[in-house]
C-alpha cells in the first residue's frame, strides 16, 4: 500500500491578495487504492465542515493519482468534470482517451479528480448556487467553491506539490467551473485550459470587473455552433480590453469533448509548462489573429481560427533593472501539420507576472528587439496607470528574437 505523506493543514491560510487558500480542516479519508495502466489511484472521502457553509451535511469524494515514491515539488493537474460525467466517469475517460488533455494528466504530474454530481447542490461547480444567491455570494465563495479550493490546497500540502506548477482544466460544465474558480486565482493556478465551457456566468461573477492578481494563462476551445458555450465573444472582448492572457481556438465542431479538429497551434500550446513564478507576455491586436464569428455566426468572421495560439516565448532574465524574453512564432515543422502557419506577426506585447523587474506608472522604459546581435526595433514605452507595460507594434518572426527592457 502506498504511504500517504503527512501534512499540517491551515484552515485559514491567506493568499497575497487577501483571499483564503482553504476553508476549515476536513478529514480526508483514504478508502480505496487501485492501479490502472501503471498509475496508482487513490479514492478519498470526506464530510463537509462548517466553514464551507452547506445547509445540511453531505459526503463527497475525489480521486488522486500520486507519483511513485511521492517525490516533492512535482506539478499538480486538477480536473473538473462535465455535466455528463462524475468524478468516477471522468477518471475512466482519462484512461480511455489519454489524448484528451483536459482530462488526462501527464506521467510526471499528480492528478486530482473532483466530483460535483453526488450532491446536486454543487451543480455547475457552484455556478448555480451563485445564481440563486447573488447578493449572498457577491463577495463570498459558495460552499462548492470552498470545497474545491480546500481540496486543492490539501493535495498541494499533503503531496508537497510545486506551487508554481498547478493547472486546472475542464470540459463543458467543468470548463465553466474552471473559468469561474480558476481565473481569479492567479495566486494558485499557473494556467487554465477549457473546452466548450458551458457558460461564462461563473466567470463573470468571479472575475469580470474584479481586482485580481495577474491571472493564469487561459487556453479556450469553443465552438460557435454550440449552444452551451455561447457568449465567448464577451469573454474575448473582456480579455482583450484588460490585456489578459488568452489562447483561443474555435471551429464548427459542436459540443464535443475532443479538440482534435481545432487549430494545431492551440492544441500544441505548452500550457502545462507554464510556471506561476515566471513572467509571461500577452499578445494583443496581432495580425495573425483571426476573427471570431460569434454564436452561430452572429457577428460574421472566420468559420474556424485562433487568437494568440501561434506565439511562443522563453523568459531569459527578470531582474530589478533588466528584463529579457525571447519571442517567436511556432513553426509548421514543430506542429507536424499541413495547416498554413504564419511566419511573421505584428502585435502589442504586454508583460504580466513580472517577478523582480520594476515598473512605475508613467515612468518610461527603454526597449529593443534583437536577433544575433542585430537590433531589429527599439524605443521607449510608458507603463499604464496600473504599472502594466505594453510595447506596441512589435514584430515577431518564426525565429527567436530577444526583447530587452531597461530603465
């Protein structure tokens, strides 16, 4: 039997923005251990605790796939299931469809499968409860959200997870829940990946017009002909206005769990390599972006396409007075695709999650873009009133070029 490591759980640990990481101290009971395809599967059960605020007692369960020997500082992939699934069913589908990366974790990850089917008060991962109690939950997490966040924090502490590599994903209802729970918690999640998310109301309630830390990078696969994942144009518009990170792909593929038909650059985007302790660029108004047509082509546009999916980067230096990052476009050879991939883009580039490099509102910074010691572009840029640095009209090619920024 695998030995479960001990951990001390702090029920009221606070995030940097003043938000709690967990609520209460539930007893997570290991009730079953099994194996499949070389992975150990642990089933835990627990009762609710008063801090979650449920109206009546309930019992829940989750599955956790540990790594052999319980090595420390490994990544955690958290999965929220769809309305047609449960914690049991999504676990089964993960093994049945290892290419469904919204459900299947990598071999080097601890994977956590939560459930919200057993107790229907948790339906839509708390989204329905928020609708019923808009005033009550305007500035307070609902019980399902508290349970999810507490379970994630328990897994992080118990299995000594690398806090800079925690990822959240879901399909349909699980996509809606991942948006609502995950996007405001840039202090927890490095990246969030969703497919045909069934509604953006949870996201709107928790993320829109809120003061949040720099959010996780969002990868979103949506179908304009899918009635469940409507209103994605509102999500896109908000992210573009706020200069939030978004890799978005779409096509006329319906409410389907598989994303095999979507743009190859979005499918290959390395979201589970993103680290919470590394800066990332946000690409806006890119010439390589296509036009999302809206629900059932209401706005007109491209039948299938992508936003921001072709960009790649690597942070080189993030110091108090020096920031360097390599930028490039992913190539057709790397993607192994016959789809036409652009080799040049012009975009506005904003920098978020800066670790050490300092920006001050209105204080100009010098920048240049070079390749092989040849300066391609240079200039000055002034951070916004919030300190967000954006460099306009940056040219990105299919070979890495280094963006260097200094006071």
